[in-house]
C-alpha cells in the first residue's frame, strides 16, 4: 500500500517534485509502514520528503497497480494537498 499528496498551484497545475534518490518526477508520497493508515503514510512521507507538516485534504483517488517488473500488486491512495499558496503562478516544480 502507498499514499501520496497532490498539490496544485494557483493556475491549477499539478506540482511535482524531483526526489534526490531516483530519476523520475512525482507527487510526494510512498509506501505505508506496517499498521499505518493511508492518511498517516501520506502525512509522514510529506514530512520526510519535503519537510512539510500540513493537514491533508480529502481522498481524491484509489488506484490498483498490477504487478510489474519487480513490484508486487498494490493499492495507492492520493489525497488532496489543495492549492500551495507559497508558490508563484509560473512555478510548477518543487525542489526539496
């Protein structure tokens, strides 16, 4: 199980961040730990990856990724991070 947080800027563009530990851009999030709820996992990952502590919005989507390559099947929860007001409209990338 994994969880993430989707942020938008004031122009309604999705904000992505560039993790230092892998090459692809994504929303903040990751795998849940044992006995951790999806919302707790998303909150923890947001703090770990970006140093942000903020409440999550509503659940936006639940997805089922099929097994692929080395990854097993799973369930992914994406929560609304709402509009990130600290960014200017021309910014669409978060770099931790």
